[in-house]
């Protein structure tokens, strides 16, 4: 739903910018004005669509990179915890042996 609303807002923004652009060209006839607004809006929405596709592709790429980094970090943390637990167990064993 959010994507739909965001896209509609983007299309409406393109229409507003098209109207603002044609307002700067007072010599256009009504038909010309509508044609320019239609073409401007189409170009702007196409550019927005391409930009969103690039952003989506980059987000997918980053998700993969960060997932891999998180997996490696988690493995290192587990290994470190096991080493420390082993060292603590060994130290307790040594202390118990020496205390006898």
C-alpha cells in the first residue's frame, strides 16, 4: 500500500512540475499546453521509475552484502565465546587440581 501511495505522489508531483513548466510558456495554445504537460509527465515518471529500479537493485545488493557480513560476524562471536568458555573451564580445572 505504501508503495502505491508513494508512486501516486510521484506522479502527482510530475504533473505539478509539468503545469509549472507550461505556465512559463504563455504563448502555448491549450492543446499544445496539454501535449507538453503529457510529455513532461511521461518523461518525469519514466525517469522516476528508472531511479527507483536502480535504488531497489542497490538495496538488494546491500542486503546480500550485509547478510554475509552479519553471518561472518556471528560465526566469529560464537567461536570467540567457545574459546573463552574453554579457557575458563580449563582455568577452573587447573585451580581445582592445584587446590587439592
